C-alpha cells in the first residue's frame, strides 16, 4: 500500500488532544481504518493516516502552544468540517449512533439529491456523511 500513489489532492488534517483515543473511536464510530501511525520516542502520535473507501485523513497530537502558530483546538467554534462520501449513509449513521456519536443533523434526504447526516466526533469536530459527490471538473 505504501508504494501506491493517491489521486487525492486534499488531505484534511485534524489535531486531537488524545490522538490514540481518536484513532480508536473514529474506527469504531465512523469506520475509518488505520493506514499508518508514526510516534515519537515517548509514544506520542505525531502523524497518523486513516482511510475510508479510498479517502485519507491525517491526524496528530494537538500542541498546547498551538499548531503552526495557531491556538488550542476549538472544534465547536471552528468553521471547518469534513464531508465524506459513502454509499450507505443509513447503516453508517446507525453505526455512529451505536458508538455514541453526537448527531447534530439527522439523516435527511436533501433537495440536491444527497442523503446525509452530520455528527461530532469525541472531541467535537464536525463530520458530515452522505451520498453527494461533486461532479468531476471539466478539463
């Protein structure tokens, strides 16, 4: 797998206060699988890659001094969220609910043809899951 080159060009990166708990919970609740985890000498997650249906997110340890000049993570105040395309949002929603995800937008059929829902992860980051797939850009 490490030799494969991804066609994905945007990689969301999330900093977690407890990245080990996030990796476990994101797998249980949202079905993300661990691709790779790099740790420092003390065992702290410095960089991890998780995937779902060919898409990858990256995550690591939040730094109390901020990340790249920023501050502590404030997911409830953030304007950033993740949207994940999947084929069966109904069963995905049920899995998330069973794992204790906070559902902030119930499973709904949208006027633009998507079926989707939104949830907060264990540290409050906003994730949306649905069937909407933007059309390919014209060449």
